[in-house]
């Protein structure tokens, strides 16, 4: 997801990783199908036997599987250690890791593999690829493994689990998930006479606090706003709006965007006013840019929006001493009103339909390990992701981390706040990147070419509709 790409940029700017150029996602074609039967579009899942448990029982051990992922830097260090622990703890499954610098690179390689056969047995894909992966028929629904092994889902966070469900079938398992939060400079709030323990909960309060911050001279601007589409997506969901039609693609295939809806227009209008008034600084549309985060350390701004998975990297940067005296906390994302929930971002785990049955079952065993409460607690404490298991929150390593640094808890709080509905379950879109590109173009038209918020929203909506139509036609669903 774009969130993760930006997190990687934090490390890149510190010289900790080499980030490859981002590749724009494109829609899968209808011809990219698996050699196995696959789950038909919108149809029933494969038989539970497709999980391969019986074949695994007869297979020579260990069964070796390849796992493609997009963890980097300290997060990758955690994953390598965890997989080594898994490999040494038993002799039935051996996991080979293949790291990619971004979700985009991983998915581009995967799409090429649909023709060449070079595919993982298990892959970590971001949330924007769900519709494309279902349409490709290249994976088996994990529902098959859930049914075959009588695996209980009662301990999972409902919204995290539901995002990766399609037409009532669990297609993949949530694993490393995040969401957008508010980051703010504690010292700037104190200098402006604001209570750092009470950050803004609505966009109106963000504006009011920004006015006090600017007037006091605590920071040059109240908030740094990057022209990033997922910020608008999460603000829209938190405010009860749906990004696309047909229940965000949940009740039927997405055919139109809702970028100029009344709720969306209020957010476009707020954003435009904040920038044009000087209460906010526009930090641009570079998907790998981190100027909005750097602004918190340089005095350019006191607040910004970013994925919760940036909490760990931000902590690393601050602990390095590069920004001495700067203290940054995280808080729930504000909305047009209080309450509401946010959708899931980042990665889930998918099993390849092209893998032999025994390898599918081995992948499922790894999923169960990675999604266990103990491993979810370990990952959340080390990396800043939101645990997808409720019981993980009581495990000492995570409970202690949350007590010492409440910012690490915010993402989980957001996933469990507000009623679960189509707005905050997140969107299923074929050409999701095309829709995001349209939102970015709308921001640019509004903030650089000075279109009105309404005109910019309509411009973005028209462009998004074209991307949606083109994908649906290529997928044979137009």
C-alpha cells in the first residue's frame, strides 16, 4: 500500500534502505488465470480439500515453501528472526523468504508470474489488490483451509477479517495491517497553549488548533497535508462516506466513484481552505515523499496524517538524535464528526492456486503461526502494526509496549471503534490505483491549478470512473 511505501522512504532518507522506483499498479487482464480451476468470479469457494491438508499429511517433510513479502529495515529484521524461529521450531515446513522493496514491486512481479509460472506459495499483498487477485483466479480462498482445519475466527478483529472477505468468502487472512492516524508535535501543542493530552477529534478542531498554533508561533503551519489519496479515503470513511458505489464494492462490483458526494465535498472544501489560508502546508504529491513528517521536526507544521505503521520508523528516527527535543505522539484520525471507524490498510496473506496441494497446506500452517496471538503481539510491539487478534492485546510484550508508548495502541483502537459498516470496511475496486491517481490529480487541480473544490472533486470523479470502466471491461465485467 502507499502507506508502506512512505514508511520505507523514512528509512531511505536516513540511508537505511535503498528504495526501488515505485511501479504503478495496473489492472489484471481477464486472461491472467490459474491452471487450476480456481474460484469463479463472485462464485462459491473451492472445495475444502483444495487446501491440501491430506496431501500434506502424505508428503515428504519438510515441505518447502516460498513466501514473498514487502517488509523492510527493522520490520524485515523482525520477520527474518520470526521465520527462523518457525523453521527451527518444527520439521514439517521450511520457509524461504523473498523480500521486495514495496508492495508495488511485489505485485508487478506476481502479475508477470501469472504468465511465467514464477509465483510464491504464499504472498503478502496490500489491501488495494483484493479485487484484482479475486478476478485473476490465481489464489485459493483461505476459507477452504479454515473449513478443512475447523479453524476458529472468533478471536479476530472483525473489521480486519472482513476487509479481505469477498461475497461471503474469506479470500485471505489479515496479517500486517495499519490505518491512518494523526501525528502531532507535543511540544508545539504546549507552546500554543493546547493540551497535548487532548488532540483534535474533528476536522473543525484541527482548524481551530491550527489557528492557535500559527498565532502563537509554535509552528509556521498548523498541519502538513500531503496530496495523498489514502488520506482522503480514510477521512471519508471516518466521516461515514463510501469511496465508491455499491456499498464500496461490497454488495456488487464497483462501477462508479463517489468523490464528489456531499460528504466527500466537505473534505475537499476543508482541505482547500486549510491550504489557501496558510493554516496548512501542501507538501506535494510524491508518493515516496516524507516532507509532511519532516515538518514535525523542523517547525514547519505541528500535525500531519500518516499510516500507523510509520510509528515504529518515526520512533527510530527520533531515537537517533536527528531531531533533538522533538516529541511526536499519535492520535485517532479526526473526521467531520466524532466517532466512526477507519478501514484496514496494508498486508494480508494469500495462498497460490498454482502451488501443489501439499505446499498450500504448508502455507496455511505458516499463516496460522504468523496470525497466532503471540506472533501478532510480537509484531505489533516491534513494528507498530495493529494486531488482528483480540487476545494478542493481553500478551505481556504488547501490553507493556502500549503502556510505555500509547501511540502504538492507536491503530488497534481505530480498528475496534465505531460500528462496522461498508464505509469503514474499505473499498473493493478493480483498478484501485487508477482511482487513487484520480484523487491525486484532483488535489493537484485544486491546490496548484486553483480549481474550486467542487470542480476538482468532479474532475477526480470523472477520471476515476474512466479507470473503473476500463478495468471492468478488461476483466469481462463491464
